[in-house]
């Protein structure tokens, strides 16, 4: 293959309230890494820092799963990975 293999498609089947935890446990590897860093995201990976606190992958997934885009803080949006996490979450 010229351009490498695609990412494996993972689909969630279950109660919508269970999706955030399922995503954190089973689907983080589906997040597109546009910069090719090869760094694996984990639930506790810090996406953004401020004097008021940190935003982690698990925070973005849980808040987005519960409140949608409107629930995410401005600090969460300072990380470009936030958009990629949401896209991967929606595709499952």
C-alpha cells in the first residue's frame, strides 16, 4: 500500500450514557493524529494547562458526551486535539 493502512472502525452499541467510558476504555486509538507524533493518547493525558487547572482527554470526552460542544471550556479548545477527539467520538 502506498499510503499505509487506514484506522480500524470501531462502533459503539449500547446506552448513550455508557458511551464516554466505553470510548475512553476502547476507542482512543481511533483519534486521528494529524501531526504524526505517534504519541498514544491516554484518558489522563493533559491537553491544556492553566493556573485554574488542567484539561485532560477524559474531561473532554465526558463533558462532550454529557453536555455537547457547549459544555467544553475555552481552555479545552486551546488544544487542537480537542476537535480530533470529538470527531473520533462521533464516528464511533
